[in-house]
C-alpha cells in the first residue's frame, strides 16, 4: 500500500486527481442552478496504472433563487422538481463529496486534490460557486488548477469531443446515456486513466535521468 500511495503522490506532484462532471440549468455559475454532480475517485496499482475505484453521485436541488434556463433543461433532460429524482440540498452533495475526497487524498499521501473534467473550466467554475454559496470551510481542491481531458484528448487521441475521444481510446460510449453526470464522469475517468497509462506505456513516465538531463540542456 505504501508503494501505491507513493506512486500516485509522485505522479501528479502531490495532487490527487478527482474526475467530476456537473449538469446545470445554464452556463452562468453564479446564477444558474447546479442540478447533478458525480465524482470518481482514482487509485494507482503497484505498476503505476491509474484506475477508477469509487464514484459518488447526487441529484441536487436548485439553490434558492437559482435561474433555470429552459434550453439547458431541454438539452440535459432534467426536470429539477421531479420528486423521483431524490435530489438533495447543494450543501449535502458538496460536503459529502469533499469528505470522501479528503479521505482518499490523505490515503494517497497527497497534499491537495485537483479537478479532472472534460472542459474543466466549466465544471470547476460551478463547483467553486457552489462551495462559496455554502461557505465551505475545508475545500480539498485547488481553486484554479485543473486537468482538462479535452486538451489531453486532443494531444493523445486527436479528438476533443468526449464520445469521440472515448471511441478512439476503445472505451464504450452510449450517446443515449450521455449528459448524465454519473455516466459522463465514469467515461471521463476511464478516458483520463487511459491517457495517463498510455503515456506511461510509451515511456513518458517515470522520467529517466537521461530525459531530465535532455530537458535541462534544451532550456540552456
């Protein structure tokens, strides 16, 4: 366990990556409701292979005074006031996710967590806005650092759309299930792990002394 913890902590400079997807009632993080959120925690085996190991998922009640854009609701198919959604208050969803993240972060020997998402600025903006609304005291996530699988997919797979990147990576993707926070988070987690593991298999990690020396010489 100590080796696994050390590998994950070393791999991302002490950051613990958490894959997040958020479904919303618009594009403005300050005014539009957060309606669904899922977070996939990751682990690393003794060979340095990154893997998903747990996903948390919540349907979320619109916060008081939240804006609900009809076009956004038509796109994601969410009825915010459908009683069978089993929605919980925003505070409960965010608090439970952060509690689980802090526990996993500590177990991995990391100092802070970082959001991984497809088009990460969007999800990070809504997550940060929710944390501010509930006055969260112990946010495990870095306030602005994120790992964007859109950019990583463009580099590694030549694709930027989540469904196309997954298919290029050999990951099953059902478009009928897309735009669910749970489904999109789990596919994004598989995609992120695929890219990280592929980079390792190609010899890009861990850095050899020769690679470090070459990088240093190229900067001279």
